[in-house]
């Protein structure tokens, strides 16, 4: 009998689903109130659009301004070397409260800034503290709370965050228009705290045992699910990090993180795409900045279909679903390239372009857990976030520099298509070599399976 089975733990409670709802609200109040709203502020802070407050910079300083995302990435990258250990040492409510609140304070202070280095420093601090939760909390918590349907649980959390982003974008745009961008920053921070902090304080916990319950889908004989527990199945750290699979996925997920930079520049895309080759305004009286807010909202609204994507992942497996996502990404980029003369079509293809989140928020974590197991998941997952943060933070600057060098943002969409092809090749290599990542108990992982080995055992009601 396992240690968990010896405890008087309750089954079939609402607590697992409260973790899902809580992660959704923390996402919308935290990361989406900061990184997800950058696109709303870039045009007005840099003088590319009129506002009640005078701009702090000029339009040609936009590439330097969005370097704040790089400083965020550097901070997040540095903390990932210890983040996996911190999650196992510090109580989740305390860790999340500190790491949520400090970035919110930084966001509020941005309304007082006048120099580039101030934004850069704040985003570096946001990366240090936020990096402990924004990229890790969802997988670390939900994988512990769900013995099955983990893809659906993560996708529902993404839906809530997506709804939040869709709602928050026009709210931030309203704050900017009515009160000026300087007041909009602290107002947005206060709203973010209202959305996220109650869930952190009262609901979110690392393990089901912390609330006296069992994971959703638990059955007698279920293998240990808790990440970081020595009784949980998985590969050793050394074997995992030295494998071809880890290296290929590390590079692939890093390149995938570049796509986050597009959302930060949708305002610039909208301004360029609103004008035809002969100088005509294709969208009539529609303000490009209004369209850009629709584009940002569309990116978040894609998460509404994430539960369907979660069902697909659970049905066909994370590996096959990943390739479907990459194909959709390519088609969306082609649609934006050739059909942006219609702002409605542009918003629709931006919506589809956000499907890369299906890997970043769904299949990626499942593949990591499936291939490397639960035993060292918090540490291995944090190492993957080094790639996501180290490369992803250069997303907006790289995209901006490519657009400036080419003289058009259409060049960056061709770059996106090329990235998808390279990522697909890297994933194929990773999956082919996955069988060499043998777990401590002798299990040979199969990334093409519908379920991770540990979850498959749960489905069969047998222990590994």
C-alpha cells in the first residue's frame, strides 16, 4: 500500500477543478496583465499613436523599447536554474504570493517612468520573480492534481486566461484612452491583483494531499503522481539532460517561444496592414489601433477552443497533436500574408495563429512528463523554460529588427513559416530517440502514445 493510500484522503471532490479555475485567474491577472498587454502600450508610449499623455519615446525607438521583453527573458532564464528546487522547498501560497505581487508593483510603477532603462530593469525583476510561477505553476500544480484528462484541465485553465485576455485588452485600451497611459499602468496592476491574489491565498496548493484529497481520476493502484517525489516514476536528471530527445526538444521549444513576440507587435502590424500598396486605407474608417486591440483579443480568445484541443490531445496523443498545431500555424501565417486587406480576415487568421499556445500550454508539458516522468518533472520542466525564456524574450526584438531590415512586417510571417518547419523536424528527432530515455524502473517512454506511461497505468487500474 502506498503512503497516499494509507492516509484518510477524500475522493471525487471539487478541489482539483478549483485548481484549474485558480490557475486561469492567476494567468489572466498576472502574466496576461503584463506581457499580454504590451501591444496596447507600445504605440502610445512610443508616440506612434496619440494619447492624453505625452509619449516617452519616438516611433523609431520601438525596437529599443521592446527590448524590455529581452530583459524579462534574461531574468526568467536565470531563475530557472533554481526554480525547480524552489518549488519543492517553499510552500506554494507563499511562493506564488511573493512572485505574483512583485511583478504587479513593477507594472504599477511603469506609469512614472521616463527612461528606457527603467522599463528594462522592471521587466528583468518581473522575469526573476514571475519566472518562478508564470511558466511553471500550471504544469507543476495540475499534473499533480490530475491522474487523467490533464490536457483538458490545462486547456480549461487556458480558456479562462484567454477570456481574461480578450476582456482585459479593451479594458486596458479604455484606461489608456480615457486616463492616459501613465494612469493606465497602475489601474491595470490593481485589476490584476484583484483577479489573481484571492486564488493564490485561499485555493492553489502544490499537492492534493495539502487539501486532504486525492487526484482527480485516482484509482486503487495508481502510481505516484507528485512531481519531485522519490516514489514517482521517471528518468534520472543526468540521463534526461544528456539525451538527444532533451536537446532537440529544448531547441524546438525555444524557437517556438519566439512566436510570443508577434502578439507584442500586433499594433505595428495593424498600422502597416491597414494601408494598401497604393496608399489607400483598406479598412475604411476603422482605426488600426482598434483593430490591433481586436487582434490581441483574438489571440486570447483562441484559448476558448483549447478544451476541444485538450480532448484531441487526450484522444490522439500529444505528439500527433503537436504536428497538427504546426500545420495550422503555417496556414494562418499564409492567410495573414495574402488576405490582410480585410481586417476581419486578418483578425480571424490572428486567432488561428495563436494555436501555437496549444504546444506551449498543452502538449509541451505533457510530452515532457510522458518522456521523462514525474520523479524529476519540476526540475526538468524548469530547464526547458530556460530555452523558452532565453529565446522567447528575444521574440519581439527579433521580429521588430527583421521587419525594420526588410522594410515590412510581411517578412516576419515568412520567418514564422520557416520556424514551424524547423520545429517540426526537431520534434521528429526528439520522438525517434525517446526510447533511449529509460526510466529508473526500466520503463521505456513512448511519446506517440495517447497517455503517459504513469497515466496509462491509472487507466488500467494497475500499478507500475
